[in-house]
């Protein structure tokens, strides 16, 4: 017989080896192609090459993709890692529409750090909170140090081009950080509770800035602690470091009235205010309105907003919906098109 039991075993082993080799070769080839792609991004887009983006400043927009059950893919899935927050798609659209002509816009997530930072060896998918947020903060600061530019929250309703805002904020040639509502308690460092404090939700600096290197080193040492603790969040550790750097004239503080966290008369703009129909006394130079995305997901009273379809958001009477609609309409022109090429990359 041609096919004996011995021959069949030989053929099966040979077939398994060939199949395994093909699988491994495909994996390695895909990895090399992926590495080449990201090497191109680092070389041309992120390192000020005149071949791409006309040396525009970088605008970093980070998005969290966490496991959630806000919308199931099917009945049996029960949860997913999709964003499932339609309003964030709208806010990112306003940023791209207003700033795409003057910035290299980089849409990133937690997996982007290992692709863009040569020394990054942290798998954030396997890190629990609150350490995940602490390492995420470190990653964003390292991106600014290595590549420069500005980190903008993905939940910002952009009202105008951020180029003038960026140029003015960086006119002192120092890193800048924006104000946010103070939700921390630090009686050891602050005799009186401050209503607004600097926050790394919105900041920027030049490439290889020495102050940013100091901040990166500080965050690295802080994150080396083996204890999973929210103490640094409770006392506002990062905000306190920035506040001390501002007092030493190493950083510039940008007022919260420009980013939509406080009104023209210095009153806080809370999530409740955004969900109502009342008028917001915005500063005439405000570049956007910040929606606290984490608070939307954390507070049961407003979790409905996270899953509200885009069409219903734009048709509602909420004041934030009116600003969203105005911002989207403002970037749409039926009669003229910009000659500039928008630069947007998802990493």
C-alpha cells in the first residue's frame, strides 16, 4: 500500500511543520510591515520632516478604550472595548475641522505609547486603576517631551482654530498647562482651597524641553511605588508639581476661561450647566468648552448622555448641543474650500 500508517504519520508531521512555519512567517512579516509603518510615522510625521505636514505642530488626542456594556455587538457579547460614546466622535470632529489645516493631528490610544516611545515597556491592558491612569499621564508627558506639541482632551468642543491659542501659550518658550476645576484636597501644601488648579488634561511644550524632562522624571519616580493607591489623585500630586513649576517661572498657566471650564466672571462651568438650557457667559476669546468625560461616565444621573446618538444630541435643547451644532456648522462652507491639506493620523 502506498499510504501506510508510518507514511501517514510522516505526512501529518510534515504538514504541521509547514503550517506552523507559514503562520510564524506571516506573523513576523506582519510585525515587520507594522514596524516599518510606524518608523515612517516617526521619521516623517513626528520629527518635523518637510516632506509631511509642512512642519506643523503636533496636536495629540488620546482616547480610552475600556471594556464597557454601553452597547452590545450582539446579544451574547454583553460587553465590548468599542468607545460607544457618540458625543466624543462629535467633539473630535470639531477639533479636526478647526485645526486640521494648521496641526498634525495624532489620534492615539493606550497601545500607541509602545509604538512611539522607544523605552516604553508597559502593557496598560494588564494594569489596573488607578495605576493605569498614572502611567497614561506619564506616556502623554513623554510624547510631548520627545515630539513636542499639545495634548488636547478628546471631549473638548472646539470653537475655533487652536493655532493662535498655541502660539500665544508658548510665546514665553516655556511649557504651558491649562486650569481645571480643583477637585483635590491638599491641606499640607495649600492653606486655602483653590477653586482652579493647573491640570495635565490640556498642556503643551516644545520638543526636548528641560522642564518637561523634569516632569517626566518625577512621574517615573512616583509610579515606581508598588502600592496601588489613589493618594496622588486625592491630593492632586501632578497639579501641585505644575503649580510649583509655575511659581518658579518654569511653566505658563493658561486661564480656564479660554478652555471653557469657567465663565468670564470666573465662575465654574459644571457638568450640570452643560446639560441645561441656560446661557453660558463664555469669555470672548474662549477656544472651546471642556466636557468632563470621566464625570459623565461616573455619575449615574448623566450616563445617558454618553450613549445618546449623535443625531439626538444635535437636536436637543441642551446648551452644549447648541455649541456643538454651531461649531460643526461653522466649519462647513458650501462655497469655499481650503487649499490646505488636513493632516490627521491614527496611531
